[in-house]
C-alpha cells in the first residue's frame, strides 16, 4: 500500500439528460424486460480464500528479486491454469526509487478471452520491502509478510477464478495481479514510485487493442472491522459503477463495510489504470481512519500476518464483487 493524497470527492457533477427515441425505434417493453435476465449468484467460499492467503504467506515476503517472489509467481500461474484460465505472464523491468532494477511480472488470468465485453478485477501480489510504519524502529528495514496488503486481494481473486471456472458466465473477465505496487517511496512528491506494475501494464497491455468496460481493484480487503469508503479517484473516474456496487452491497447486508464516507485520493493501481489506460476503475480499500495515514493498524508493519485476516471480511468483499460480476453480465448492474 501507498501514500494517501488529501482530496475530496467532486462536489458538483453534471447530470446528462435522457431523451426518448422515436416510437419506431423503441423496443417493446416485453423485450426490454427479457434483456434483464435472471441470474444465479454463486456463493463465495471465504475458507478457500483464506487458504489462498495462507499459501502466499508460506512463501515469505514476496518483494521482487527474491526467491519467495519467484516461487509465488510460479504458483499463481499454475493455480490459474489449473482453473482453466488463459494466463499471460507479463515480465518487465522497472527502476525503483533506490536505483535498483526490479524484475516484475504482471499476471493476467482471462476467462472468455475472445469475448468483446470485458471487465477487470485486480489486486497487487507483491509485498512491501520495508516495515516503515512498525513501532520497532530496529525492524523497519525488514520486509513484511503482507497477508492483508497484497495477499488478501489475491486470495479473493483466486476464489473468484474458481467460481468462474465452475459457473460459466457470458462476459469476459480479466483477473490482473499487478507486481511492484509496494516498492515505493513515502515522500510527498514521490507517489509515482509506487504502482510500477500497473503503470507498465497501462502503457503496454497484455494483448493488442485491449479494451475493458470497467475495473475493480482490491487492496487490503481482509482485515478486521473494515471500512470501504468513497475513494476520490474511484468516484472521479468510475462513479456510476461505484455507486451501483455500493448500493448492491447495502442491499446484500454489507452496508456497514461499504460506506459512502469520503476517504480522499489514494495512489493505488487504479489511479494509473484510470489516467493512463483510460479504463474506469474503482478501488475497494479499507481505510478505517485509526492510524496516522488512516489505514488499518497493521499497514506496513510486521503485524500484517494471518492474524490480521478476518474470514468474515473476505466473505463480504468476495460475495459483493462476485454478485457484481454476475449481475453485470446480464445487465442488472
């Protein structure tokens, strides 16, 4: 995870006017109703998502240029392939703020890869190379385990991939695991040193002429007592989708998790997908406001272990996102 910028949601937004088409062009009401098909929403298994996080943590810290990073990359690719996804391993190099050349891999797992209508669900799979927020000053230069900050979003995505494999859907879905998200500098003028993988992908898509209708980013979605508020860049670029998903979450009984509280702008992978790739993407990220930066207490500390993960949070996020995907596929979102 990365620094937060203090920005508020736009106060005034233009509202488009809707005009009725002529009678000869309008569709009969029966056809319109038929287009909004009924959909069965599969159940999200939080226990399996939890196990996927445990497996990632078993590799140790997953920062670039390490054996743990390489082993986890290979496992992620193999796991997606076992779920019948079309997998692209996008290798790239990036120079860190330290001057070190980092070897990264964005992992893209596609379902219905030839379908013209596509959506993205993304997370970052690398972990922070330093524990810069840890209370133990002597351990701040040590890497963190990243069970929540990195591991939780990936765990939720792997369980959703399993669901799509077993429950075919009439839409293209690309699960993107961005690399090198968390190897950044916390100085106020260094935001672009974060999210190196999403910056690369946004300029170099894994397939030619790639297009997606919108995207959902998952970051720190496994902690206790989460608060997923209205993040500035999400609201600015993907407001329509954000409002619909948050309403869906409320209707599903997860309104205490998905709040409409404004949480400012966060430099996260979605920012670059929005601004460089021009694909509207919203960020589901927990920012309960109980630390100096407002993130969860274990953020960038050695407490970001499996002890920080709450299966109930995984269930809420996973069920809302999988419901959003299936509803969107039949025009109900």
